[in-house]
């Protein structure tokens, strides 16, 4: 494009260096006006700087570099967010059957990582912003559970500062499940500005309209999740269901996850849990996929997650030598062995009616020993009596007034 410019010409009689300021002082600018009218015009081509195009690497491009250049590049390290369980910018899964306690694990994780305290009183965490989307439980239940856990988290963290890092999206009663909630999650995270943190989704099954049991739909969902993970530079923990174990199955394997191998092959870490038939206070945990970074001594080694009333959450227990023993039939459970043992004591043979004191006094010795894992503390007795009443093996007549249903017990354990 051609542009025209004009260069003014001062009267030759004016002194060298004479300028506009001098003209204003001398004659209120008359000399400048004369110089402007005597200007010389020039035509020039306009200079347009070339556009700097940002190189875009296409997915089909092959980038070959020497090892010498390769080792000079700084890549982000895959650091653990929760040691052995969740890694930075990776996708992880906690999976289990309905009623296995998955939602408690989700709450412990979002609060534990927000506070930077060991998860399950064992696994080291990196403190960071954590966000829980939950499509599983009522808001009242989630709030109550978190309030019960709050005291222990604050005690371990040393202050309440962690609460600012911990975020929850309450479930809107009008929200639907089994629709594409990932689009809504993406919009909400973008609006809030959430990034570089841990996202927990409870649970994967109800968060989507995809049929995750089919490879095609499962792959589509994983593609959506991966896009969100990269967009917000976050790590993601999915709470997932496992298919009901086939009769005779006494182990935990990745193939049991809903989504099967398609899911298992595209996540970095998987931990599966299952209720133990040995006690309602014990869950079996097993890391069935051990991640892509660091040594993991617990990979494929089942261990206990013990419920603790004091922290209203789980604590990591000892390794399990024989996982099959935790899948035994209900008749072999300790609860039924205990009720038979109590029922056969002298005091109960004399009368099937009892109160809490009578029940406690007639417990086998190992259940009275505070140092024994079988110790029956007061809350455990409460839960035990209620459970036996629910099963119809005891009857609650009035407050602190019970009766053994001897015939039902004998029929049940026969």
C-alpha cells in the first residue's frame, strides 16, 4: 500500500535548529504555519511486518531428535499426589461393589489431600486444591460425614487452613444422573478457575450417559475425561463400581471393574475394595494396577482397611496372607460364632433375656481384651446388637432389653 508523507520546510533565514517551540515564542507560530505550507510531499510504500506463525505440531507429525537433544528437554515429573495410589496429571480409580465404602474413601481423599495429611493414616499426600463432584449421595449425608471427619483432619493438619483447599459441588435435586455431566463439570471448573489440583468424581457410572460396559462408549468417555484432564492440568480420581463377583470368586482383579480392560488399560492406578466377611469393620483393599512411576511394594498385595470410629474413616491395616478367607460364607463369620458362644454360656442357658451388661459380661475373653483385634467396645456392641436384631437372631423388646431367639440361631447355623 502506498502512503504519502509531507516534510515541512523552514524559512532559510531562520537560525539553525529553529523549531515549533521557537516559533510559538517568536510570533505565536506564524513561522511554523509558513513552513507547513511550504512542505514537500513524498510517496512511500507502507512497511507491513510479516506475520509470525506459531508452529503447530500435527498429530501425524513425527518428531525425531537425537538422544543428546532429548536429554536436554525438561519434562514434568510424574509425582505422587497420594503415594502408590494417585499420581500427578494421571487418572486413577477406586473401585468396589455397592456398599463397600467407596464414598467414604472419596471423602477421606478429598479432605486428606486438601490438608496434606496421610491418607488412611499411611499413604503420604501432596497438599493441593481438591474438588469433589458427587452424583451418589444426598447432600445431608455428605455434609454429616465430612463434619464427623473434620476434627481429626484439622488435628493432623494443625489448623483449619485446609478447608480453603477443599471444594465440594453439592448435588442439585434437579440434576439428572446418567446424562453427560462431564460437560457441566467442565463449564463449572472453567467458571471457578479450578486447575492444577485433584478432581474426584463419585461416581463414574452415574456421571455419564455412556454405556461404559461397551468398548465404544467406554472409549468415548475416556476421551472426554482425558481432554478435561489436560485442559485444566489436573489429576482425576474416579470412584467406580465393580461387577458383582461370580459365585466362588475369592479375589479382586481389574477385569471386575465396569468397563473391564478398556478402563484398566487407560488409567495409571487402580485400587479395589471389598467388604470382608470376617468383620463389618474391615474392608479388603488391593492395588490391582500399580502406576507408571516409583516402586510400589503393595502392588497386588491385599491389605486391610480398618474402620476407625475415632476418625470416622478408614486406617490402613496389615497385609493379608490369604485373601480367600475374607470371602467365606456368612455362616462362618465371627458374628455368628460369637452369638453361638454367648448363647451357650451358663447365664444365657438359664435365660435368653438380657441387657447390655449381661451380654458384655458373657463375652469370650478375647472380646473383652482391649489389646485384641476382636475387642468389643461400646459402639461396636451397639452395631452388633442392632445387626443381630435386623437378622432376626435377637429381638429388642424395649430400651436395653433383648432376647436371644435360640431356635432361629440354631436353624441358621445348622
